[in-house]
């Protein structure tokens, strides 16, 4: 009597997801998709308001992505683009869900540049966090921990 090894479909999809995340060519889907999912969740919240602890979810997303992939460049790009793309997607999703007549008025250069400049401090902090966690050295992890604490104090001050 021999034992048969079997795997479920879940294992197959988890292995596919792991290889897709580690592949730098497919990381663009995660860089563009994670902010979209975050914006979609934000729009679908009752009242469209998120509590300050939930605003830290993108930080933990960048940390997990950077730690798992060890790819400094894609982690830094994800950290840089996370808030700016989320705000861009939020404008577009609000227009679609509120049946706005002029959906493309949100694509003006003034709105795009102002949303990028508004989120620039958060983007730079997340860029440094993503790049330092991806290196996995103690010094850089310490820098990331200090920046996370700084981010927590900033978010607590918003409330």
C-alpha cells in the first residue's frame, strides 16, 4: 500500500500566485491592481469614510509585498504609486458610481497633478519603507520601523 500524494486546486493557484508575484514582469499587475482594489473597497464602504487604523493597510501591503518578493525596485514603485493611484481610482470610481455625466472631467492634468502632490509625502515614506524592507538588512528594517511609527503618528494626528 502506497500513499498517494494529492494536491488541491487551491495549492495550484497559490503556487501560481507566488510565481506571479516573484516575476518582475507581472509585478505591474500588482502595482496597478492593489491601489484599484483599495480604492474600490474605500468607495464601497458605507459613507465612503475609513477610520485612521484602516489607512495603515496600504503600509502593511507594501511591507508584505517587499518582504516576500525581495525586489527593491518593484517594492519602491508600489510604495510610490500606491496613494497617488488610489486617489486617481477613487475619483474615477466616485464618478462612475454616482452616475456623473462627465466622467472624464476627472482626467484633467490639474486634478492628476494635485492628487499626486497631495499624496507625495505619504508616497515618499512608502517608497523608503518598501525599498528598505525588501533589502532585509537590520539597519534598513530599523529605518522602516521608524518610518512606520512616524506614519502612525501622522495618521493618529489626522483623527
